[in-house]
C-alpha cells in the first residue's frame, strides 16, 4: 500500500466532516437553528401562490426554496426538480438541497 494514499485518505476523512458540518450549518433552520434541517426537512408546495417550501420537522418553519407550477411540478432554487401529486405527496429526482426527495441518499458518505 502506498503511504501517500493513506495520507490522502486521512486528509479526506478529516475534511469531510468539516465540509458536512459547514453545509449543515449553512442550511440550518433559521427559526430554531436545527442543523438537521437541510437533511431532513419536509417539502410542501402551494400551487395558489406558486411557492415551494422546505418545512422544518422540528419547529414547522417554512422557507421558500422553489417554485411550483400549476400542474404541481417543482423547480428548486438549489437546482433540483420534482413534483407534488394531488394529495400533496412529493416525488422528485433531486428535491431539496441534498437530493433526498427521491428516496436515495445520494451522498454515499458513511453514517
Ligand atoms: Zn426549525
């Protein structure tokens, strides 16, 4: 095993948590400060106003994070897209900040 590779791994695993924390901090709930907000927020859409929200699971605070079309399709400001069905359920390829909308975690990082 090349020792350079081990150094690389050490740096990688040293940096990842910091990046992860920085992202969590950046997307924290503005109302209650929950750091899990960016990872575990519910999605809600209001077709009347055309706003799509991320809803904090801790305090229920809504932040406008995207746009809803009249047919229920959503475009998130962060780049993902998805769709709300008639009952308000959400399906999407990359809804929200971390792409958790489709059920996959997408990150590949260890727990
Ligand atoms: Zn909150």
